[in-house]
């Protein structure tokens, strides 16, 4: 269904989540918005990391915690109600910030990116995926319907995302488009 509706290779999402499993013991990871906990597939039992799942919706936090219990990683998980526009974490707090299929939902994606980079430590990785505004005309009806249903926010284009992240000191940025989804990854300088 994912491939038919969004035209994206779901394996790319899973490969991006694998970065979580490569974090060493003691690393701090922020997943925002955590949604139903899809990124948890990268977290290994007894990995020894501090994984903060943040979302504005309590229902999503409950789903993430249930998924963490099923995967036997709940001991590494902290759930936090948080608005990505004003993250309740100090500067330079996380080694890895992941945001899978969330950026396109935020009312102010530029502010969200700014906050995610703010809480990322220098040398840390920001990675995620989003429906961008320039991922093809084929997906324009989906974007319009999503906005009309208040499921999607204004999002941004690939060049806008690249510019925002560069202005925030993110380097080594890669953007890879697969169907309606763009996967991004970079380092905080």
C-alpha cells in the first residue's frame, strides 16, 4: 500500500531507521514526531541508549510505548509530549535526531527544522523523511487532499530544506527522493 499510494520504497525508510541501531551505548536519540513508533525498528534491546520519543499527540506516544514493549526496548525509551516548534530540551542535547514522515505535517517546517538542529550536538546527525512540495506533479493531488483534510501542513521544497539546513550549519547533506518522499541526512557542524 505504501508503494502504491506514495510511490516510495519502504526499504529506504527502514534503512534510514537502521542508523538508530548503530548508535553506541550512552548516545541520546530524539525521535520527533514519533508517530506510532516506526523508527523503533532500528533500536536494539540492551543497546544502552537514551531514546526520547516526542510527539504532540498523547495517542501517538501510547502507540510508540506499546511498540517499544513489543520490541523489548521500552527500558531505553522516554516518551514526552512536545511541540516541535518549541522543543523542551537544551541546546546540543542529542547525538541523533530522527524525524520520519513528520516534517510535512508541521505548521511551520522551517521552525521545526531550526528546533531539531538546535537540540542536536555538534557532530550529531539529523535524518528523516518528508513529503516535499517538489517530489513530482503526480503527487500534487495527494498533497492538496492532505492539506484540505488538515493532515499535511505547508511542507517545503528540496531546495528550501537544503537552504534552511545549510543556514543552520548542517553539512554533508544528502537528499534522496523516492516517490512522494524525500529522505534527508546531514551533520551539525
